[in-house]
C-alpha cells in the first residue's frame, strides 16, 4: 500500500532531529513519523543532520597507539624465526599484520634470499602434485612469494 506524502512540518522536522540525534534507527523513526525509512534517510540529509559514524550496528574500537614492550619484541622474534606469518604473529600478539611487518623490519627480521637450489626443489614438489600452499608452508614462505619465484624462468 502506497503511503501518501505528508508535508514536512516544523514539528515533524523537530521530531526527526530529536530521534536521529538520540540514535534511533531509521526504521523506528519512520514508524514514528509515518513515512518510509528511505524518506527518513533522505530528509535527514536535506535538513543537515549529521551522519552516523558507524552505521549498521558495526562497532569499531578506537585507534589506540600501543608501544612495543621488550617482551613483545622477544615473542615477535621467536615466532618469526619459527616460521610464522605476519598474520599468525599478529593473532598471537593481538596486533595487526601491518604492525607486525613494520616492527619486525625495524628489528631487522627479514627473510633470507631464496637460493636457486631451493626453487628447483619447489619445482620438483610442484611436479609431484604438491599444492603451492603446502610448498609455501613447508618452506616457511608466503604463498605469493612461492608463486612468483616459481613463475620466473
């Protein structure tokens, strides 16, 4: 059933502004004002009401700068030398993979260059039907690195 357009009176504008700033959902506001949720969203923009920073109920933690402790650096070094990826280390230390990558590079933790003999060993493994993901895991290298090196002549 089609709703008839109702004019946006000052009272309806005030009710929209009050409910919007109180954090009510667009569906709740639409039911209270007798219009569609799309109209609520459209007119909140027309009337200059601010947008919602985290729409659709998504919560986001505030950005907090955490400094690295010596214990975390030791654990990072240990996990890196055991062959863990940046994402795996990040999960263990409750940090982002990018943070792990940046800090391990500051600490001088980089992978050694791959020897040609090792690439040949990977090619033989690939010919035997071993998936690239398994080769990367066994070599403690990233999947993309293994793919890139195997594509080179």
